C-alpha cells in the first residue's frame, strides 16, 4: 500500500534590506547640499550647469531662426518705405540687420568656446544688451513721426508680431526676452496714450496686456526647459550611481571569487595533509580496538582505542562534508549520472542505519510505490542525500520515536522521497538558519550529538544540481518532514527513444550473394 506525500512547498527566505533607508537619506541630504551650493554660485538661481545649457539652447534657437528674423526685418523695411522716406527705411533696415548679425556672430562664438562659470556670466550680459539694442531699434521705427498716417491696427499688429517672435526666440533667457520686448511695448503704449483718444487708450491697455501674456508664456517655456534639464541631470546622476554601484559590485565579486579560489585551494591542501595522518590513526586504532596482535593488559585501553577510532571517523566525515560543500559552492562538483533506482538506494541506506536506529529504540517504516522506473542521476550524490536526511532524523528523534520513509510519484510525473520523523522539530524562524552552511538550530545546539551543520545544505545543493526541489516542513514538539523531488525529465520512462536506427545485425540477402561470388584474390585490393 502506498501513501502519496503532500505536494512540496517552497521555503522562501526573507530579503529585508535594513540599510536601504540610511542610504536613501544620505542621497537626499547630499542632493540638497549640492542644490544649495549651486544656487549660491549661480546668478540666476539655478545650477551653473543649467545656466550654461540654457544659454546654449538660446544661442542655437537664435541661429536656427536667423533667416526668419532677417525676412521679418526686410519685409518691415520695405513696407515702411512706402509711408516714409526710403532712405530712412533703408538705414533702419541696415541697422537692425547689423544688430542681428552681431547677435548671430556672438551666438556662434559662444557655442565654440569651452564652458566656464565666468565666461557664462559675461555672455549672459552680452546677450541681454544685444536684445535690448534690438528692442530699441524696433521701438524707434514703430514710434517714428512719419508713420502717423498708418492705422493703429497695423501698428498694433506689428507690435504683437515683434513681441511674439522676440519672446519665443529668447524664452530660454527670460531677462533677454524682457529686454527685447519691453521697449517696443512701452513705445507703442505711450504713442497710443499721447494721442488722447479713447480707442487709443484701449489699444495701449491691450499692448500692455499682450506684453504680460507673452512674458508669462516665455516664463512657462523657461520653466518647462529647466524641468527637462533637471530631469535629465537626475537621470545622468542615477546612471552614474548605477555604474559606480556596478563597478563596486564587480570588484566585490572579483574579490569574493578570488577568496573562494583561495579557500578551495586551502581546503584541498589541508584535506591531503589531514587525511595522511588520519588514515594512520584510523588504521592503528582499528588494530588496537580489534586486539589483532593480542589482548590489552588493561581492559580500559580497548575502550580508549574505540573512542579514538570513532573520533577519527567523525573527523574524516567532517572533512569530506566540508570538501563536498566547497566543491559545490565553487561549481566544480561533477555529477556522474547513470540510471539508478531511488527505492533501492533508500532501502540500502535504511539497511546501513538500521542498527543505529534500533539501538535508540527508533522504528523506521517504509512506504514505497511499486514498480517505479529508474531515474537518471548520480548514485553517490543521491545516496549522500538520503544518508544525510535519515541520519538527521535518527539524531533528533527521541527513544521510542518513529521515522517514515516514503517514495512515490509526484503530481507532475516525477519522483519524490519523504523523510518524516517524530522528533523535537524546528522553529519556523530557524528553518533558514539550518538550511545555511554551518547553521544549527536551538535544538541541535542543546543535543548531545552536535554536528557541523552541513548535512541539510549539502543535500539541498545536490538536489538542486539534479534540477529537483527541496522542502523542509517542521513544527516544534511534533516532528520534521523533508521532501525532495526529482523532475519528470529524469524519469527513465519519460525519456524519448533514440531517433537513429541501429545498423542491421546481419547483411541483407543481396549483399551476402555479392560477397559469395566475389573473387578471393581481389579482397583488399579495391578491385
């Protein structure tokens, strides 16, 4: 009769990061200090790097829109040449084009220079002065006495066009935008106000309102650009922090790998140095314990020899466990896979530890599925897994307790092994500890048979190498159950047959006929 085990559960370790909050606090504090320092060293209240970038965008915008401004100036000069003297209009057009050429040349020189804090402040002042002169030039033509014959609507339209173009071009430098538009707006508003008509008063108010609207629009564009620069700077800073963290983690990984290699070399060398005298201790203590060359004069010497032999065996097992764990962690443990029977391995391990369990008054029950196929795995590794689990159950099960060994099918078509005892159990918060290397629970520390804490970690690592799962379920004063599963891919009945056809055992009839009539002398001559 078979009793299927419950579906294995995955034991997850907690991943708390208590150092995350202090790191975030330090990052925020450093950012605030950096922002305060940048504000103190900046002339516009922003970071110096942002001042340079805003000026760069201002210069690029001026260069890209240079032909549009030239077209606007030439068209305005031609239009005003109809209402005023052509020579005055031509002089004004050449003057404004000269100012525009000076602005374009200054922008090109600024983009070609290396960014410095002092140079940025100088160029900022130059751009503001150029825009102020540019705005005064437009004001001079719009309030010219010869243009009194022009309707107020046309003058209002030209003023709005100039203010709009200047505000959009100098949006990245708000003070320059104001320097270019305020003279035009003030001139038009005063011109309308001095006329003394109600309609002109309304137009003057509309001109001032339009100036405020375009100034607000330029400020919003400047704020949007500044927010974009801040987001890009934060992204670049984050990328830098990630690259720095990656370099630190890579360096730590290299150091850990070097330390791991050094540890493996040390363990390999020490295992050889320890096993050589240990073999002599085990051999001579075995001879003395068995009294091969005669009995001891003092009977207690025989007990001492047995103690020496058992201590040597314990030390040898401990050395083997440490070496196995080091090879597994270093990734140098190789599986010698073959077709093995899980039920037979469990039965053999039960037979090996049966006398030890009987000496403690522990009863071991077997519940195996019948006619289970073989699995593809490393027999030595699977045997070590079973021995570690069964030894732990015997060690921590009190006298008169019970141990159940179950082997059968999983729901997905794989095979499982369950080792369940009626021992003292493990606290839920100690399960991650006992699954770690050299980890021991409170009951293990209190027990008289203390181990190195390597049995469960080695078993879990070996079953992980087979692609299976390892589940530990335990309750205090009730017992512990360990379930290991092998995936369906390792069950031999699930393996597909080979697609290649085997060669025939005997030649076909026509081949035998040709061989029979072939001359003997031509054999091996290629004829």
